[in-house]
C-alpha cells in the first residue's frame, strides 16, 4: 500500500463538500488524461463524496484517497480478462417480464408510511428547503 | 434441565415439543436465560424481545394443547439477523442511520417463520449494512467468537452464527451477499446455507447488492438448516427475482443423506483455485481429511480448474459497491431513520449530506464512494462493465465444471477466526476473507458450509464448503448431512459440544440444584 501523503484540498477542518460545491469534475474523458485507472486524487474523492451526498472532513478525504487508490489498483485486475467478445451479465439467474395482475394489492396506510419519518405533518413527509439561495 | 434444552438441535427440540415432553414456554425461557448469561461476553444480539417471545411461546403451547396441527418447527426459538424487517422489533442493519427504526411491515421470511409457529427471540448483530467479514463494522460494537472471545465470529452475519454456536438459539436467519452466512458458520463451527439466488424471498431484507443478496438459514446441524429452508423458501410475488420453482423437501434430503452415509455415484470436484498458498495449514489439513472421508464413503473426487475465480474478488468489489451506492441512496433523512440538521439550516441536500456523514460508518462510506467511482462516466466501462464480464466468465467456469462433477468443494474460508482488530485498518486484507465464498454469489449457485474439525495449531473451527448447480440446493443438504454424520461417527460427538462453556456459573448452579 502507498505510504505517500496525499495533497489536501482545503486548509479548513469543516466538511470539504456540500451540495452546492462542485470542486473538480471527476475525470470524465475515458481512460485517457492524466488520471488513469488506479490513480485517485483528493479532488476526485471530494467530488465523489459530494455526488454520494456524504460530507467528509479534509482528513477523511485524505485517508479515503489512499484507501481507494489501493482498492482500485487491485480491482482493476478485472480489465485483464474482460475482452470485447465477453458479454456482460447483470444477474445470476435472469428472469424476464415479471408481472403481477394490475390490481390494488396490500399497501401501507398513511400512518404506517409516516411512522418512521424523522419529521412529518401528519399527512406528508416534512423536509427543509429544496432549493438554496443560489438556485 | 434448562441448560440441556439449549443444547438440543432444532429438530430434536421440535420432536420434544410435538410429543409434549417440553413446552415452547420452557424452551423459550431456557434460551432467554442462556442469552442473559452469555450476552455480556458474546454480544450476538442487538435486540432481545423477551416478553414477546414468551407470549408467542405460550400462544403456540395453547394452540398445540387445543389439538391444532402445527408445523414441524412450531415452538422452536429463532434469532433473526438485523438486516431483516420485523414489525415488532427495531431493524437497524447494524447502522446508526437506522437506530431505533421499527419497520411497518415484516420481511416475507419473517412472516413465514411466524406463520410456521417459530418464536423470534430477537435481532442479531452484523457488520453495518452487511459490509464486512468480521462483524467489527457494526455501529453497535463487535460480536465475539464463542470459541475464543478475543476473536471475530466472521461476518457480516457474526451475530447469527455466534448466537447458534453459543447455544443462545438453535436457529437463526442470515443473509449472504459474498459469504456472510457461510464464512461466519465456518469460523464458529456452525452450519450455514446460501440458497440458490431467487430461492428465498428478499422482500423486507434491507438490500446491500441486489444481484448478489440471498437470505438463508443458520444452525448447528445440516438437518436444522434444511428444516428452516423448507419454512422460508419458495416463490414470493413481492420479490421480482423470486423463482417460481417447486422445491423438494430439503429436510427429506438431509434425512436421506444422514441415513445412507454413502456417496456412491457422486462426483465431487475440488476447486484448484480455492486452495494452496494463502490457506492456513490447519484449514488445509482438516479439509483434506474431510475429502478423504468423502472418498472412503464412495464419492469420486477429482480436481477441477476454474481459472476466472482468480478475478472474482476484484469483480465483487466493483459490483457490490456499485449496487450498494444505489441501494443506500434511500437513506436520505426523509422517510425513515436519522436526520441531522446542519448548524444554521440548509437545503434538503445539505441535510442529507450531514445525515449520511453522521449515520454511516467508515466502511459504508468507503464502499458507497468506491461504487460511485465505479459507476461514474469515463470509468463505467473499465470497472463496472468489466466486472460484469468477469461475472459471465465465472458463470461459464461453473457451467463447464458442473458438466463433469455433481458438486464442488473447497475450504469455506482461508483461515480460522482472527483476532478482533487484526484486519480492521486494512480493507484489502479484510476483503480477502471472502475469497472462497464470493464465486457462488456471482453465479447465483447455492453453497453450504459445515464444520470439519478444529485446526491443530489454534484449536479453532474449520469449515468445508460445497457448491451445487443453481436449483440443486437439495443435493447440498443430502451431501452435507452425510459428511456431518460420518464426521460425528468418527469424533463420537458434535464439534460444537467441544466449544468452551461460556457460563460456568450457570452450569454450577444447575449442578448444585441437582444435588
């Protein structure tokens, strides 16, 4: 495993990601470019954490960058045998056209559906603002 | 007396319940007492529903007294992995994000075991969202291996395996995405079965990786797993991946296997890629001795090669995180579970990000971000796409060798139980524990693990894994029961009877009472 200290993206200790920040786009130019498979930067991890809606501190991003690089280096092994002639399989035992009769089945009551919600108004889930000021 | 009831297999206990020799109330009390005595050491349970269990047991006893014809396992206590939704017990999947969440419905398997009259004792500990091989990634603290409390019980279903191995329950439910039933069974000297993909409903199982997850039985004997599989298996219209097959009686297959003790006509393939370097010496030794026993019983044993298994772990750690990152998107602080409001408020996305930061543990964060990476534009083909191709190659390997052999065999895990904390800071080392079990999940074939002895170097249990073609689950129960009978003939006892007694005070108390 690499012992290099990865660069940090932010001097502050507060969460480095939020829904409104898009630090650096993930490398989206295929396998070309400077970041080939196996090379992961802190900027990428910060962006991925943002996409996954998980706030991470700068320290967590730094640690995860090292861990992900090691994992990706290992799992990239799949490319050795995944030649173009091999079809992809998404399910072990594929079933097609799984339908049921189009009739109303057993459903949850409104009360049941709201029973686990952190906040509700008796008939609807309650959430904070959908749009921020910038939008 | 109460101590003895916890030592019975589920099938033996069921016989005593049917004959009226023992009541379900007595059996349930015995297990609740055992739980109280050993839980401070083992921590197999996240929730114990003592009052509800006693009430259920009394109701079963009353129905039996009324002459009602009950199922074969009616009145037998059972532990339920916390990944399964239970309408009357919290269901957290080992995560803080679901702390205290009580689902508004039962998982289909839970509904079926209630209908069959089993008595739920509580919910068992697990790695958070079933991500792990040691149960150390539970947000509620690790489970300890009953054979050595300083060691891990395997994972993710370490709680279910430890509960049966510590005689806290004769049966448990587990879920197996990459070995979470079979590897803990191997490490605790118990039995665990991953059924054919689609053989058991996943409705109400909190999804980890939907193309890999399968619910299955955990027990101390092969017959007990078969009996439980008979209860929970079969088509469920609420799970679109559920197979419509008519399944044979797995209990009948296990009974037949135990009775014949012969393997004449059966061809068994030793998987070349799942042995050798990297396998602990005592694991290899006990595995080879078990294979000799199979040969002596008339099986034809050959070596087979499945070259693409070498790529199984890599494919698994792309497919699983990719699917998990999607499945866990539902934990968004809106409909259930935790909500953390950032200081000064924020948008729903800010709340979501703060909630997931606080609610998910490090391994869950790691895998969600890895999955997000594997699915992102520019990497999708190289990683997720390639992993799906490897899955095809692994399925082809299985199909090719199953043309020549009836069953495949390997050690269930490369090592015996390791020390708590030993691999916690090294995700890659932890991932290697599933080397032997992952191929079955990628191909959807059934796999069973049962104990074959103790490794001479550390005195810890070793498991053997059998795999059969999809839909041939009965073959595993029959063969498993044969090997179990042959081993117990040889030993003169069950393996778990050799485990340390975790509650010596309890034993002394009953001895004193008998004087």
